[in-house]
C-alpha cells in the first residue's frame, strides 16, 4: 500500500514539473486579424464616412445633384460624375461665397480647372523626398507626422497621414485658414472664399472605407473640414439618383396609367375576334316610292335639290359604269344615247337631267331626279352585279 502511494505521488510530481516547464516556455500575444468587409460596407463607398459623421453627432445625407444645396452646409465632393450627373462646379462658387463649405479631393483640381481659378488652390510642383538613409524599417515611414498650421502659424497639433501624394500650393494673398504640411509642403488646405470655405484633401482617397480607418485620417478630416456641432454633411453620390422610370411614375403616375389603359384598349380593338365572323346581313332595297319619299324629306329639310340631284347623277353613273362597257370614256351625249338604248327612255330628257349646269328650278329638279332614279333602277333590274358588262 505504501509503495503504490509513493508511485502515485512521484507521477503527480512529474506531471506538475512538466506543466510548470510548459507554462514558463509559453507566452501570449495579441494578434489583430483583419475582418474582410461584407454587406453594405463592401458595396457602399461612403459607409465608413457616414458612420463616422453620425458618431460625431452630425447629420450625414447623400445627394445625387448639387442643385438647391442647403445654405451653410458641408458638401463632400469626391466624384467628378459622368456626362449626365456632371456637377456644375462653376455654380458652386456662389454657394460657397454665400457661406457653404466645400470639401473636395485633390484629384478634382485636375478635372475642374474652374476650381483652381476661384479657389486659388492648385497642384504644387513635384518636390523630391528629403535625402537620407532609407526609412523602410520604420513602421510609420509610410504615415509621416504632419503639422497643423492656422493662418500660417503652427498650432502644436499634428496628424499622421498615410500615402501622401503631391503637395498643394495656394495663390491667395494671405496664408490658408488651415493647412497640414510636412517637410515637402502642404497636403491639406482650407481657404476662405467669401463667407464660405473650400478644403482640398490629399491623398485623394483618404475618405474611402479603408483609408478613413487608418492612422489619423478621420480626425484629420474633421479638423480640416472645420466640422461644428449640428452640422449637416452632404455627400455627393451620383449612384443614389432616382432611376428615370421611378421618377416618371412618381410625377405622372395617372398619365402613365391612362396611357397603359388606352394602349390595352387599342390592342383589344384590333385583336383578331374569337370564333368565326358573323355573316353580313343582305342589303335591303327600298322601293321607288320609298326612295322618292326619302328624297322628298331630304329636299324639304335642306330647301334645295341641288345636292340631291348631284347624288342621283353620281349613282346613275356608278351603276352605268358597272353594267356598260367603256362607259367612262363616253362624253355626255354618248352616255345619254347609250342609256336611252338600254332603258327605252328619251335621250334628250336623259341628257337634260344629267346636265350639271342645268337650271335649279324645283319642278325641273324633281323631274330630273326622278328620271335618273328610274333609269338607274332599270339598269339594276336588267343586269345584276354578277353578270358581265354590256358591250
């Protein structure tokens, strides 16, 4: 029993010694594992900027046009836009002079010469980096410390900015209101224009989702733009513009609905019918007495028989043209002779009835109309439509 206890105590001592050795050999380190962007942070280019502005207690808002800007707001303009959403930068001068604050990237100075003209800020000539031993081993070599100046005098404040590009220059009579510079020159400039201000940031993508989280970029943006409590920050983003169909529906929805209904009705009207078509009703012929009574009523209403006589002459000529070969090439006398041969009527009476310049006396007109109607009915009775024309 004592031997077993001794062996157990010995094994426990060995395990304790091994655990103590392992504990002294290990050490703990904190390793930051970057998490890839996902969701809206992956697709929205101003996701980080809007959240940072909201965390400051300000009011971010995306806009798709620079027309009708809110007075004394802060406008962040980084995208030049395309031919449709191209912002009228020249028109921003009046807004800035009235108190607006414009924040742009240095890349827009190349896209808009008007900005360089009225802001006084332009690209400086390329200045080489100071000579000296390479600083690749320095962890902060790519994010140099820059000095803040107000009206040309150092304020004692500094920011670390990464991937700085070319320097900027200012053509104003006085020093910029706010600037950030290193030994090469200024990289961020805020200058007054009228009652407003314009701020140019370098590097150009310092407000992107990736760059804004690095170094002191977020704090630098807030100081360079001169953000104040309860500011409204407008972010120009042409991709947020309302599509044209949605805009048309919002403005003229009743008109669009009416047009759709009209097109559907037109398509239904001209669509082929369902089933076989109905047979056409056989035409009904009125008697001569009915025709005369109808002509009399028409003459009584119009108080004139000229139109009725012209209609009777046209009906007679159409009937004769269908049943008499070559009728259209005959003159007035020949037509009267041909009609008289077929109907047995007096050719002189027919010629007088068909005369266009005949006197419009009522009794004569009634007699002419009656004669031409009788002649037409004789032709229709003698020769039906399915027979060949007479020679």
